[in-house]
C-alpha cells in the first residue's frame, strides 16, 4: 500500500501517457496514513495527505472506498464525514462511491471531523490553582451552538475541526468555544463569553475564576466600641461560614466568589445585626450593632424627652388659663 498505485499492472510510460489517468484523493484536514481502495486496490496517504491511483483511460464506472473511516491518533480522533468531487451528489456522505470515471485526471476530497481530548483547570485572578471541589464543573458553548458541561480536571472529547463545503470546495474549519459559566457556591464566577479556546490548538485549557476575601468587623452603633464575637456569612447557595473575630476585632472569610451575601454578627448583647453585601472584589465591611446599652441610652433619652414635653405642655396650659382669666 503506497501513496500512489498503478491499477491493473499498468506502468505509465511516455508512450502511454496519453492513455493513463490519475485519480488523486486528498484528505482534509491533511492526514498521513489513511487507506483508500479503488476497485479493490489500496493506497495510503503520504505526508502531503494525498493518495493517487493511476489507471488506463476508459468509460467504465469505478468504485472508491475510504477504508480507514475512523482513526485514533494521540489525543485526537478522526471520523470520515463526506466527499467532494465524487460527481454524484447523492453519494457525498457514503463511505463508498461508485460510478467514478477514468476519462481525465481529477481530484476527490475526503473530509474528516476531528475531536480532541481536552482537559480544563481553573486558577484564580492571581494564578493560583483553584481546588476542584470549589469549581467542579464548567459550561462551554461552541460557535456551532452546542453547549457542553465539562468536569474540571477530567478530559473530555470536543469537536475541533469540522468540514465546510462552500463554492464546490471542501475544507476544514476550526471550532471555537466560549466559557459560559463556572459555578461555585451557587453563583457563576465568570462573565459569559469572555474566555475562549480552540481544541485544535489547545488541549490544556486554563480558565480564570476570580475569588475574593471579605473582612467583617462590628462596632457599637452609639459608643463605637467593638461588638460581637464572630461573623456568620450566608453564601449564595445557602451554605454558611462562620469566623470568630480576632484580636483586631475583625474576621476574614477567604476565597468567596462574587455574588450576594448575608452577613450577621453573632455573640453580641443586643439586637440581631444582619446586613446584605454584593461582593465583587476583596473588600471590608463594618456592621453597626445596636447593643443593650444603646437601647438603655435610647430609652433614657426618650424618657427625658417625654418628661420635658410633659412639663412644657403643662406650662403652656397654665399660661393659656391665665390669659383667659
């Protein structure tokens, strides 16, 4: 089996050149080592991705078959998709075409789809590896409209090259993918469509999934002193993290995706202090806690104001009574 085969034992010579015809089979993408059979005789594509069959000029119908309709190469899989130049359009997608002439030199193209073994991993905005349990899956969308969920750290097969038939020419085009989501704790950590890749050129794909730190402190609403013992944070998926305040009166919760959070200060002697925060970067927040001392001060102040208003009211009534007398 060679890149070129002479059919029927006919050896081309200058005297017989006018009576011989060459059929060239071209592969797209360009593949080496693909077997084709023409009237039962085999040829294999060479380094240029072509195989040739040479036969005597005639008016008979001949048969061409792609023998290796599926091939497995390192991290790649190729599957025969269609022909171009095979004369009969109804046979474009068959593995064997019949009725081919040998009246003049011509070329037939065999197109293959290509799938690539792609693995995805995630890093944060500082380039540090993100544990798989934090982002177990990502969702990608191809420019053909296909959406696929990919496990992080585990390879999957993705379409990378597809045949394109345009203006009677059969070629291959690369398939591109865009990252749609990388969910963590019930929220998408990325902006859809911004990170892209092509399996034909990149089988080790790295996505950036940002994570941020949230520092919480609590202060008494009236006296300004430190309040509470810990910060209790409810994540977008409903899970809860709790971190005790340190000597500096603050608690830092690390590696949180951007999203909406509920922050509660616990262990304070007063009203329940809850606050909402939209986390989009590493940030600090201070929660104002109304303590029992604050309530006592507020109650005393209100009592003094009420007593004062009562005295003023009495004086005004007495003054009006004196004026009427």
